[in-house]
């Protein structure tokens, strides 16, 4: 019998008769009514996801900003209090350990939110580089808090969200929602406007009920994966990992080479000098079939790459995917083929930001993190 970790909303999901699944050792809802209904709710109105499995780690102390500048690929000390940004946590060889959000919450206080996989490894990596400096403290708040993502074009029509709707993109604040204290951030993983809400574990069920009472539809991992794929957002551990560098993953915009120094900078400079052999691309299926993670990519009868993410995109009416191909094949418009059920199906390289709405998918607006 498998014992999965449970979020503070687990009983709520069971009461709603959600179809549950194992995701990275957590029992999470795959869907509540149907993936298509939940996808439609987020694209047309508002939906919410339990993302409490994602790690939430506080980094505080007099040298907290200096330390984060050393271990992350973008400057953290330039962030104003109340703002946030996406960064990469790289290994010394330039491999991507994870992508994560950094929130500058107060003087010498930052909140990191990263993907569920390899949490202990990432914590160990931070401890290693902190060198036990007493001016840097860490607190893993994952088990003490819950996190709900509310996404969709109608989020700011909700009474519960009015206190957050004056925030700029990537802004955050502490507010009360129906007398419940939450930390709210205008970030997300769907390509729509929305907020990620962090509350105490005790407040999570009443927060969920308040949102449901206002018409926000509970959504599961199935819809979340389709939504993020349509928006061209990557899944850490699937579309990139520690064997992938930012240039291959098309994430060089998350690397600030003007920064004095950071872990992996020397290796990344050398990779940039030498060039790369492969690159992550988006593609659309021209024939029938759906590409899945692990499927092979062909060109002129030769296997040239592998699909990392794929599925049917309801908002676009077509099957799409992400995958790695040789750099020379990464040009938009290039014709390729995907091996689907022992048959080569025609496909074409396209801009991987498949779905665009409201200008949210400009490069600095893309959130790739939050692996589910």
C-alpha cells in the first residue's frame, strides 16, 4: 500500500469526489468533473487549483539578498519589496536544478516557491552554499501552509479578489479574504490573469469554500497541464532538468550575465561561447494523433529528437507539444514528424508560446516553474 503525502485540502477534494492521482508522492486531484470543463472554466471565467505540494521556503537574514544573488541566475537585491521574479537555480556545470519564483517580502526577507521534485536536494544545495552563515536563515514552510492558484479572465470580478486586483503583474501583498489572512501574488501557470494564495493549513478549506461559493471552479492536474502547455510554459523535470542548460531550454533570458558572479556562471559563459547542439521547440501536429512525452521526433526518416510534453489544446483546436531537436532544425516553419503509435505523423515547428491572451505571454511574463 502506497502512503502519499496529503495537502490540507485533501478531505475537501475527496468530499467533492475528485479523481485522485499520485503526483511526485502527493495525492492530488486529476479532475473534479472533467478536464475539458475545467480547462474551459479557466479560459473563460475562473478556476482554482490546489498547489500546496509546491515548496515554500523563507530565506531571511542580513545576508539573505547577497546569498540569493550568489545561487540564482538573476539579481535578487534589485527587486523592490512587494515584487517578484522567476529565476533559475543552476548547478556549477550550468545544469538547471530548478526554476523558481522569488518574492521580496520585506527587508532581508524573501520567499522562494519551487517545484515539488527533489526538494531535499534543493534545500541541501542552498545549505551548502550558505556555508552555515548565521546571517542567513532558512525556514521550510511547506507543511505549515497551503497554496491555491486562482486563474482566469474573470478573477478580478470576484469579491474575494478585489483586495489583490490593484497589484501589478508579479506583485504581492498580505490581505484578508473573508477574514482569512493570505499572502497573495499575481503570478500563475496558465497564461491567464490570476493569483496564487498562500494561507495557513487551517484556513485552506474555508478559503476554498469561499472561492467555490463565488463560482470559482475546482480544477485538477489534467487541466493544469493542458493550460500550461498551451501557454508554452515548461514543466521542470520533464521539459528541463539538471542535464539541460538555459540555452538549450530557451531560458537564456533568465540569466543575468551582467551580475558579478553566481553559481554556474563560468560554465554558462563557456557554453555560450561554444554554442549548443539542441534546442527546445514548440510544434503543432498537422496530421491526426497526439504527441506524448517520450515520443521520438524524426526528420527525413532519421530520429533527431524527443518530445518532452504534448497533448490536445482545446483553446487552439489542435495537438501541440514541446521537444528537443538539433539547433539547425529549430527554425520556425521547419517540417518534422512525430512517431505516434508506430506511424510517422507530420508536424511543424512553431512559436512555443502557442496561446496568447492579454499580453501576459511576453518573455518576462512567462512562468515556467511550478511543476504542476
